[in-house]
């Protein structure tokens, strides 16, 4: 493996610029945002990126509100770091912090999950039996990884016999690296891919595929490794121009693309994977496999009837207005983050732009005026294509590329500065977002 990247003068300068920009954005927000007095009861479901950041924002904006955050998780996970851990570039601890350390004063954190939700009566029941009445509900639960949908798979398999599953958490990402390290030492067949459902960070399966190729090449073992990526449809990425660029890179690096292949089962003892295809099931052997399961709304959200009734029926993403993120049938409810039923936006970068929209519409209503902020589908993916290089891909609902640094960072070029955005600058920005400052 290559030596870790060093902090050069140019890198320090870039990070200084990034930090300065984040500070400027934060100070600008503080100058514009007045505090509003209210007795509103606000419940936030989920202490992930969206829920924690919104708790901090509302604590700063509202005076007298009762803000309750509901989530049983004691750890906060920095999920954008999972791919770096699975490639051996960071330890598991890089992505782990304490939930309590990010929460502001004045917000009550109940370390339980929601067991029931009644959107008509406007109340949530916790797993401990507590009933929380609300005036406004912010659903920021994230999504559920449906591991049981992959027949024969268990998280107990991860870290053994070539099985990887870096979406499962920081420790599982570290176990996944052990298997990827062994595989790129020994060679063989490596299988990658994504589920057919909507998913968080749809670029992550591609990133780990590119990194596996690069690691094998750096070890001098590229000719001993066969890599195949299984796409759920006829594209590698939902934005057409990005799909074509990725297909070009796959061809250049000898990565096989298998279209219309959806993983349905694995046989860990025989090291075989089964994929559903239009022509029927296909079973193939592997020496390494990265398993990413179907992804759905948590059961309590699906059971509450918050999902769309004409789309994503098997997934349960909640029925929100794509521009305002407000529920179309229950106006006291907002969706934030992965749970929102919008065509784009299941990334941490999207959460950053969900936040001011939800905050504006909720606080504006409390203050007796109309909210004006809208979400345009902004999604960002620092597409790692090798260690030290990435493409900073940003786009909107209409699949238009929306670069934040036009003329400086070309979105479809493999650049060191785009890698640096992912490897070094993203986490401080994410942390500032959690604090409600970005």
C-alpha cells in the first residue's frame, strides 16, 4: 500500500481556504437569522446528520420551543468515511463519535427509537412507552439496510471468506478492508454492485470498485485480479453524462460492467453469488464480494402511512414536496435526509441543502409568514477513481451538472483537489454542519 498522503504547503493552503469559506458561510447565516419566540413542540426523529444539524439550528433560531430528539443510537457515524475505511485509508475510529457530543443545550435527547407514529393525532410513541405530542415533526430517521433481502447473507460473514459489506458500519468497513487486502494480494474474481432500490450515496459502490482496482495495481497484482460491477439497470450512474464517463474509465481499467444484474443471494461456503437478470437468475463464483443490500424506510415510518402511494411502494420514502420537503398530506411533518421521497438527494451534501429549506419553512410558519427557500435536488458525489484522484460530481433534479467551483474544478476530470475535498476537507465541513454552522 502507498504511504499516507502528506500535508504539503499547497494542501494546507487549500484547507485554509475551505475553512475560511465555511466560517464565512456560518457568520453570514448568523447575521441573517433572527430568533423567534414560540411555545411550539417540535419532535425530531433521528440523530444522524440531518436530525443533529436541525436540532442545533432550531435551538439557535427558536426561543421557548420544546425540542425533543429521539434516537437510541449512542454513536454518531460519519458515513462518508466508510469507503475510506474499507480501502484501508482510515481506521474505524475515524467515523465514530458520541451522539451526545453534538447535541446543543436546550434540546431533550431521548435515547430510544420510535415505536409508533400517528400523523393524524400528531404523536409519537417511543420504544419505552413514552408518548410525545408534537406541533411539528421532522423525520430524519435515515434508512434501513435490508440485509435479510439477500438470501444466505449474514453480517457474521463479513471479514471472512472474501465477504465485504462496508455499508454496515465503521467496524464492518474495517473488516471489509481486511478481505479486500487479502483479495488484492492473492488475486481472483471480485464482485461489486448496487441494489435496485433507491440508496444512500449511490456512488459508493463505484468508489470501492475503483479503489480495489487501484490497490491491486499498486501491489503489482492487477493481472491477477478480475473485477465485475453489477448495475441494477442499464446505467452505471443516474446522470447520463456521468454514466458515459464512468463507462470510459471502466473500459480503460479493465473493469467489466454487467448491466441489469441485481444481487439476490450468496452461498458463502461455495463462494457463489446469484443475480436476478431479465433472462433469469445467474450464479457466478467469487473470491471477493462487496454486498450492498436493498434500502428502505424504517418499518415504523412505513407503517405510519407517510410514504408515497404511487411510487417507491416497496421502499416507503415519505411523500414530501420536492422543493419544500414538507409532507404533502400532513403539513406538520417535514422530511430531511435519506428518508425524503425525492428523486435525488440521498447524500450528506444534500442534507446540507435540505437543512435551510426545512428550517426556513418551519420557522417562517411559526413567525406567521411564508417560507421562501427551495431545494433543487442538489446532490454531490466526490467520485473516487483511484487513491489521490477523484471527480467532484454535483447535479440537480434535472441531471444538470452544478459545479461549485466552475473554471477551477472540472467535474468529470480526475483531480487531486477533488480527492482532497473528499479525504480532508469534507469532514470539517460535515462537522460544522452538525453544529448548525454550515
